[in-house]
C-alpha cells in the first residue's frame, strides 16, 4: 500500500513517469498480442495441414513421395539426403574407401566380410544402393543363396516392416538376403519412423521394443523428446543375429557399456567369426551410436538425436524438422549455435579437437592390433599350443572389441569423447598385453623377432590375408549388371518401386 502511495505521489509530481509506465504497458500488451496471434496462426496452419490432406496414407506405405503430397516441406528436405557435397576434417556424406585410407583394418577383419569392402556411410537415400553394392553381401542368384541372411536388410528401408508384417518376424529373419532383393527396394523414408494417421514418431523395428521389454521397460511410455532419439535407436545400435535363427537382438540385458555388452556375449559364448590369422574368437561391433551418445554430454543434458541432426525450420506459421539427416557441422547456425554462442570457426575447432585426440589413440591401436594378430599367426605356425594361446586370444578379442566399438559408431568421438578415449585406451592396453604374452611364447619357440608384411595399401593387405580381389570384384560387377536390374524390374512391375530419389 505504501509503495502504491509513493508511486502515485511520484507520478503526481512528475507526470512523465506515468506516461512512461503507460508506454511500457502498451508495448508489452502489443507484444503479447503478436505472440498470441503467432501461436494462433501457427496452430491454424497446422490444423489446416491435417484437415486438408490431399491423400490418405494407409497401412505401411513405403512410397515416401506419396507422403510428400501431404507434407511437402519435410519431403523436400528428405530428398536432400542424396546430396554428397559435405566434407569435414574427418569424413563427410560421400562414399569413401576406409580400407584404402587405413589398410591395417583389412588385417583386423581377416576371415570376415568387412576385410573385402568397407566404405564410410552416406545419406539415407543410399541405404539400398550401398547394401546391394558392397562386396559383403556377395552375389546371391536364388532365394536360398547366401552369404548373408535377410536380417541384413532390417534397417535399410520401409519395405522391411511391410515384409515383417506379411511374412511374420521370425520368418523374415530366416530368409536369405537375396530372397528379398525384389521386395526391399525403397530407401529409409517416412514409414520407417512415422504413424501414417497421426504422423507421430513410432517404432517399426521389433528388436528395440524387445530389448526394452527384457529390461522391464515399456517403450510406449517414452516421451516425445525421448522418441526423437528412440526413432533413430531402432537402427543406430549394437546388435547381433542369434545363431541358427538369425533373429536380430540388441545385447542390452546387462547394460549398454562396452564392458556390459562384452559380458553378455561372453556369457552366451557368442562369436561373430574366428580370426583367419590369430584364430581369436572375434566380436564385430555394428554401430553402437545410441549406446555411446547416451553417455555423452549432450544426451546427459536432455538433447535428442533430432535436435542436432534434424534441426527445426520455421516457414511462415509452420515449424518443422529438417529431414536432411546428416552431420550438424554442415549447418552450424541451425544446430550448434542454437545453444552455443561461439563462432562457427570455434565450434568446429572444439569438435575437431575432440576427434583428433581420440583418433590419435585409434590409429596407434589399429597398428598394434594388426601386429598382434600377425605375431599370433607366427606363434601358431611355430607350433604353439591352445593352452599357451588361450589367454592371448582372449586379450585380442577384448582389445579389438573396444577398438571396433568406437570405430563402428558414427560420431562416437564427439558424442562421447571422454568415454571413447577411455575405451580406446583400454583397447590399446590389452593389445600391448597380448604382445607381451606373445613374445614369451615366441621366445620359447626360438623366435626373437617377427617380420611384418607390407600393409601400406589396401591391395597389399588384402593380398597378404589371401583375398582374390580381382575375382570378387569381377563377380560383383557382373551380378550388379544382371541380377539387380531383374530385382528392380520385378519391383516396378509389382508396384513396389515407383520412383527413385
């Protein structure tokens, strides 16, 4: 009351104060009115979009161009995933031969399909093309031909949930990869992540739902913000195929750390392959992006994958997500700078600093791991026994698992820089432990030094491990020119493939 009396007296003595207060109030009312009008306009435009849909999307519609009739803004940005014009300090969105750049990796994967071919990932537009063209999927000529199971299609496009619905999940996984070549023809699109009626984010891959259920979690209770990460976690995760059934499974029952997943595999006596040189029982990490992102600083502060990889765009009264999913470094103004005040140059510098420090350890680990496998081969050749090699092989398995966990994850050294460096450092430690033990074994067989082969190029490394790349490339090229066109022709005839990006 006294404050009001003093204010009244002040206004009486100096009328300018009263006019100033009046002006401030009027400006505030005006701004609030603009905000209310903007919100009303935005809601009205959104409501208009939903009430005036041009086509009705029913069931699992794998043709993203039809969704685009109703949602042209999102569709136009989605089409940009075919662009290959970005290059950061470390990789970009175009096809790059990783084995050529780091040929020691050929030795690390000796006896496994990745030693034949491993390229950096491109945009979602290329999911079908890349899995079809890679040497890892071989040249199947009939429905029962290998070498890969149909499970390898699981994350490649919206035809997958369609076929799972038609065949049943179990039967889908039991097929051979080549059996579904004429069925799975559309790259990742709208139906992979959205409910056709509400456009809400949804989970279309059963492995994620099953992994949550085994941990006592109900994924349907996830918040909208959590779904902006979980929609990505359907595919950007570590997984394995169960032996015999090839059922896609996420190994999270005991946790999502590199050690917890390793224990899961050890307890199940699971091995992806036996190394062709060292004979170690190996694990192949897939792409544990969600696992590493979850322990990083951005996830810990509540950000989702979409916040940085699919930033919002405002257009008129509409605010929508940019579906040009790619590195945030391409568009820092709309990604990093929505939270950080630093300049674009400084922000890039921070990212590269994190990456450089982790990759320094990675590069050293790759060289030491390759050397360890070759030393182990020498020990076997000299007559080493399984008893002498048992502990060494376990160290090699553990070391390479840690290396691969970081290397296979997209963006790991930025998503979780501290954890990535910890994992790589432990991997390097185990590789060096393996070498110390190998030196003891080799000394017992009179070997004082192991000469290393020339691994300066991919071709030399592949020749060293016994791959006939000329034959493999020739067979693949012929197959791409004969079998794949028949798949696409049949898909078009059946109305399953209408247009290409």
